[in-house]
C-alpha cells in the first residue's frame, strides 16, 4: 500500500537520499485523501530504505512499476505570509 504519489516527467527529477522539496499527493484514507501538499523529503529507489511508500506516476498518470520509499521531513508553506 502506498502512502504518497508524485507526478514526474522523468525519474531523474528525484535525487536519491537528498533532501528535496516535492509536491506529493497524500493517499491516506479519510477526508484528506488525494490532497496535494508541499513537503521536504528524502526518496530512495529501494522500497525498504525509508518507512513510507511512494508511487511514481508519469505525465498521463501511468504508474511506474517499481515502488520508491519516502521519508517526509516536514511540510513546506508556499503561501506568502500576507495570505495566511
């Protein structure tokens, strides 16, 4: 079962084991399922490296056959302070 998914053009966009800002979609059941959020995270092509699973999707929603793992380090607020 996947915890998050992400849309990318190419797998090279995901730098393994480096902290990055990513826009992921939360797949947890409940009211916030499919909600997008910006997070700081580390990803790995090895599905056992980090505690959560990440589904990779390409431009038209095609799923990549192998699972990645992800560790979300925190959420990133992209809104300017004046709009909060």
